[in-house]
C-alpha cells in the first residue's frame, strides 16, 4: 500500500483532474509542493488527496501504482468538498 507520505522528491503522480505533477519536496501531510503539468507548467501547493496514482516510468512504457490516502487526508477532502461544493 502506497500513501502520499511515501512519495519522495522527483516522483511523478497523476492528479484527480487528469494532469500530472512532479513532487518537489520530501514533506508529509495534506499539502505537497509540486510542479504541475497542465495548461501551463507551474509550481505550487497541491492537496495530497488530489494525487491518485504514481507514474512508474519503465523501459516498456508507463505503469501506474494506486495511491491510498490517510484518514486525515480524506477528512481534508470532505471539508474542502463541503466548503467549495465539489465531489
């Protein structure tokens, strides 16, 4: 079982909105610093509960590892959903 707290600097993850991001810190918790590859490439804070899968670059293509979230990260997502009205 892989959690967001296990992700190290340089890991590439798939985000909930379909974009990818590279982890830029070795911290743990609800917010991580990432370079996000979306409409533009920019660096900023990303909620850990928005990280869904780790992208493993292998010689024959990409493989995906599902990320599980801690109870606190799931509570943070529920709070954000209540405040901002998303699912």
